């Protein structure tokens, strides 16, 4: 199967608490379904080019640039309601038209993909998480996070890394309530995690599976050789998970 899909970049206003302009990649399609991809941290939609180009016909793909990482964004947006504002224009009733939605979240975006299904149950028909950050990263990643805030190092750290640190810290007060709500989630969920993920350990996926309620019919796919960047490694495996969610939601 060759690489066939085309995509383009768009800019739009995200209705955050103080509205900001941000951007997204979109691979348009005439079908009924739209996959809204929520990247991890730092947010880089370029990592999803192969995923966009290999998308099956009839399924529209949108990859958003999350608030804080768009052109000219100066601050970190640690509140998840602000983060989800970036996807609202692509939900039914938004400026990009009405389609049935599957959210696909990678790493930090995995939490947001699940929250979207809870917050917008009429719009989001299912969820795919990929290497979702549900608990904590590996110990060495936590050490690097702390190192970025130490005297003598902090001034040398790039701005986007300060935003990463703020997002990872800010999620800790929000993940508990999210997990508690997941027991009532009524939408199909596919959980993917690589067995060679050097950033987020598999224990995060195990914990997520414990909180997903029976209505999700949660399925766990441990990917042999999968790293933290399966959108680059195995994009068609992610597309297959999306298709399973669509079929289960019908």
C-alpha cells in the first residue's frame, strides 16, 4: 500500500480562556468520520506527517497544535479545559462542520483524548490512546524534568522545555479526577503502548485499563518493538485501532 493521502496546514482561533490563533494539519475526506489527533509534549504536529499520508480513504484526519506551542504562543496552558479548546472547532457545531469524532491522543495528549470523550459525549464516539501518560514517566525522564528547574540550568533551557515542565507538573492535580470519571465513560476505547517505550512505562497503560469502565470494552494492544513514537513507526497500526473503534461505535 503506497502513501496516497494529501494534507494541508490551516490556522484558526481556539476558544481558550483568552482566545488565541493556532494551527493544525488536515487531511480532508468526504466520509462521516473525523479523527482529531492530540499530540504529546512538546507538541509537534510534524511527527504525524506519515500518519496523515497513510490514512485510509474516507476518514478525515486533523492534527492540532496544542495551546502553548503555536506560532507566537508565549505561555504554557496547563489547564485541560484550555487544551481542549483547540479541538472545539472540529467538533459537531464547530466551524469545520459536523462529523462523527474519534479522538486519538499520544502521551500527554492521551489524557486529553479521554477527557474530550467525557466532556463532549455526544460528539466523541470513541478514543484511541497511544503511549498515554497516565501516571508518571520513567525515572530518568523525571530527573531531567527536575534538572530543568535548578539554579544555573533553568536559564539555559529552551522555552519549549519550560512549557513541557509546566504541563507535566500541571497534569498531576487533574489526572485523579479524570481517572475517577473514566468509570462512567460510555464510548469504545483502544489502548496502545509499545513494549520498548523509553519515556512512558507500560505501567501507565496497566493503570489506565484498571480505571476504564465496562462500557468502554477497553482493548489493550501491547506493540512488540513499539517505542514512544508509534505514530512514526507504525501509523497503520494506529489507523487499524481507529477503525476498530469506529466499528464498535456503530
